[in-house]
């Protein structure tokens, strides 16, 4: 219910106007939306926890299988004929790939279920640490890194460092014949920070711009470019947990630009409460 007084016309009496609005249906719809959103969040959390538990429980027996195959190769490998040795080597490679895939699922599940609290994080310091770990590869490939001043954000520091590591490793892995050039920049866009990771690598076809973020989807064979097919999928989960977005713009043969947005006021991880000033 709302009311307001209308000014009197010349020589006339003032009037009071009122408005009665029934918001029962709107309130019910809002409550239903909130209920469904909470249920979806619980469902996603349950799925993440299930993936974590299943992957964790599978990792031990898979590791044992890989070790048993290695022991078999060491003990009896020389007594096997060529065909048997080839089968044994194929079994070892398959066990290794399966072990890597389970580990990848475990790492993705940990983003939500095993993440740390959001704290102030200096992105310049994060970038510095990542470049330090990649120093040998940067030197060997003749890569150059151009960087602008990066902001501080509220984030899970370990996950943001993993994000930077994956994107920079990606730029080095999918390099062209020329020496890699990587640019890292940030722009203030009001409610969020917009980060760009630009390279001059082999690029990505437009039709594959979403596929690269899907777990285990690879655009190149293992023999062409080794990898697990998890790096960018993990990046997307990390960015999503922080309430942001990640996408790629690319020209085949010219390079790619990975865009990341991080809100200045990120969503709170489960179980935390925001302290209002």
C-alpha cells in the first residue's frame, strides 16, 4: 500500500492518491526461485563431493595396477616375445592414461569441495611466482612476456595461481614456429576486473572455441601435442567459483586471447558470511 498527496489545482482542494498492490504471487515466485536455486546449489555440491569421493577411491587401486605392470615388465619383460611385450606396454600406457583421467576428475571436484576461503590476492605477485616456475621453459622457447600492472582481488589464492599457470602453460604448449609472445593485461570495468592473456600461437578454430573448455576434449592427438585435456576445463571451474567468466577469441595461425572476468565483490564460498561495513 502506498499513498501520496497531489498538489491542489488553482482554487481546488488537495487530493490524496493511494495504490494497493497485491504482491503475493510475486513474493511466492521469488521464494520458489530462491528455493530452486538453493536446491541446484546443493545438488551441484553433492555431485562434486561424489566425484571427489569416487575419484579418490579409484586412484589407489589404479596406482597399484600401474605399479604391478611396471614390476611385471622389470621381472619378466626380457623373457617375453615381441607381441607380448607390445601388449604389456599398451596395458601400461592405458593404465597411465586412466590414472591421469581419474586424477583430473579429482582436481576438478576439489575446486568446489576443497577450495580455500577468499582472501585479498595481489595478482602481480601471483604472476611473478608462475613466471618463476616457468623460467626454464620460457628461456628454452625464447618466449617474451609483456605485462601490465595487475590488480588485487578477493579470491582463493591457490586456485587463481593455478588459473594463471594453466593459461601461461597453454600459451607455451600451443606455440607456433616463431618465438612465443605472451601479453597479460587487466582493465577495470566497474563491477569486475577484465584480464586478458594474449599469445601469438597456433590459434583455435571458431567452432572449437567452446570445446576447448570441455574436460578431456582435445584438438590434437597425444603424439602431436601431449596433454591431459583438463587444463582449460579446470580454468573454467575456477573462474566460475569466483563468479566470473572465461572465453577465448582466436584466429588460426595468428594466436589466441583468453578473457577472464573476476568480480570485485565475488560470491561467498559455501559456509562463509559476508561482513558488512
